[in-house]
């Protein structure tokens, strides 16, 4: 029913096709692990720990999604990202001002805030290229940050790896000595929001 936002592909329009699709993506066990979130999300993103423990089921679901669905999932509220970045930098990891500036640099670039140039022209181009690998800078405006759909798996795996490292290391402090490390921290926060 298009009016309610759900469109059934023609290839799934028969009971047999739906049964086969449900067998291919067994969601019953996965749904038991889902946690309620504060904002509305698709079933794939309802679990706050994401679905890495379900044999990469999310990758199969992701591959089957329409580009419009992927774009919707890959759009983050700039305000929400800013708030979570601040919490990440101050409350969780107690980053110093210099490290915090390296983390917020990427956010400022994405929200079109003019920043004084730092480093050589080659360094600036490399930093911008790193940012562009994950985010659609031209589309990131009007209060939204747009992640490239093709970058989502990389961001989520980066987030998962960072969580694993945090659980192994009991120390609370982190360090973002340069903008590349700051981008890495921002990807962790973005991964948590996606």
C-alpha cells in the first residue's frame, strides 16, 4: 500500500514468494534482540548494537533495499550528531580542547561552517578527500548530514571494531591528535546513530 509507505515488489506479490523471502531472511530471532529506540527507525536499525551477531543479516537486507530507503537511513540529523559528538568528546572520553577540535572539524566542514585553513594545501586536500569518502558534502545541508550509502558498511564495521577495543581496554581516555583521528571518532558517533 503506497499510501502508508510500504510498497511490495511485484516479485513478492504471491504468498509463495513472500514465504520464500521470509525463509531467506528469518527475522524472528533477530527481532527478539531489538531494543526500543528514542526515535523511529527501520527494523534493520532498531537494535542499538546493530545486527553484527546475526551472521551479517543486515548486509543481506541492505543489498535488497531500494536506493531511496538507503538514502533515508543514511541521513543523520545535524543537531543530533552535534549533540552526540559533544557528549562523546566531553562526557565519555574527556578529550582535551585540541583533540575535541579535531573531532568537530569534520562536523564543521559538513555543515558548511567556514574554518581557517590549517596545514599545507596537500594536507587540506587529503583531509577533505577522507571526509568525502564517507559523506556527501554537497547534500549535507539544511540540518542533515548525508552518509554515502556505499560507506555505511565501512562505518558500521569501524564502529563495531571501536566498541570491541573499548571493551578490551578499561581506560576511559581517548586521543584524537589530528583531523584523521578526529574523523575516526566522528565515524564512531555516526555509526552509533545509523
